C-alpha cells in the first residue's frame, strides 16, 4: 500500500534524524525514494492489519531497504503505542 503524504513526511523526517547519510549498500548511491508500506500476510480482518515494513528504494540500482514501521516514531499510530521503541539493544 502507498504511504500517505503525511506518513511520507514523517518517515522522511525520521530517516533524516536517524540516518541522514544513508548510502546504498550495493552501489553506494545516496539517492533514495520512498517505496510502499508492506502489510503482513492476511490472517484476520483486513481492517485490523497495520503495515509492518516501509520500503526505501535506491534510485540507482533499485536495491530496497526495509524499516520496521512500528519503530519509526510518528509514522503510524501503532509506533506511538509501541513501548518497545525505547529499548536499546
Ligand atoms: Zn543502489
């Protein structure tokens, strides 16, 4: 599913704060575009499904980096309710 423009803005702001000089692991490019939100495999009602992963796509080689949207502060409502986002590994 596509990200709303509000989600994109929050995801971009989060990326800038966490990894502002992100380089593609394969081609070393620093040009990215935001991809889609990935939903989990459908088990229950479609209405209850929240996206799990957000794609960031390298504009040069199309390599995709995935982020756990539940830990991206502000990107989804679930992220704010997730108590584990403050854990440090
Ligand atoms: Zn690349």
